[in-house]
């Protein structure tokens, strides 16, 4: 199904912390996101570098401790990523530049697809007004 052909579908780009909140920490604030992904009303757009970042972050000692606590394995989180995310090509550089170079890939993809961008990173959220001019809504959670 083409994303542009169905006005009921909403594209979303998730930064790594939101992915961790949803699939590792089971943050209740991510429940609307998870409901939308599982129902198909939200279409999660991602790139291979985003998956690679998640894979790398899942090996951080503080995250490994949380995985053990929640009785999860990094591979399980990556399987969920693979099942729910629609991989896209790496987007061209957006006309806005994030202070945190690690967050630029999320902004670039959101701008390229004029999608919702979920992030708790202040380097991204402080750009919300400027991103709106490019048809991107940046926020910390789905209300």
C-alpha cells in the first residue's frame, strides 16, 4: 500500500530513545504509538543507519542491565524493529541542521517524508517550530 494513497495512514519517524521506551522500557506514554503501529494506522519509517544505531545502543552497559531486568534480549528488540519499521533509503540532508549530528538522520527522514517525528531529545524538540515550516511535527509522544 502506498503511503500517499491513504489519508488515514500517518508516517512516523522514531528516534532511538523512543524505540527504547516502547520496546524495552514499556513506557506507558508509548502505548498510543504501539497501538498505531500494530493496527497499521501509523507507518514507522526508518533507515538502515537507524537500525544500526539501535543495535549499537542495545549493547551499551546501562541498556544491557535494563534488558536483563526486563528479561529481554537485544535480538528481540531488533526483531520488533524489523517487523514494524519500513526501511527507506537514507534521506538527503534537510534544509535544517540539528545541533546533535547523531539526530540529523531522523530529521532528514522526517523532512523527506513530511512525517511526524517522535523524539525526547531537546536538540530535536527545540527545532519543532522550524520543522513545522517543512510539514514535520516534532513531539515527544503521541497524544
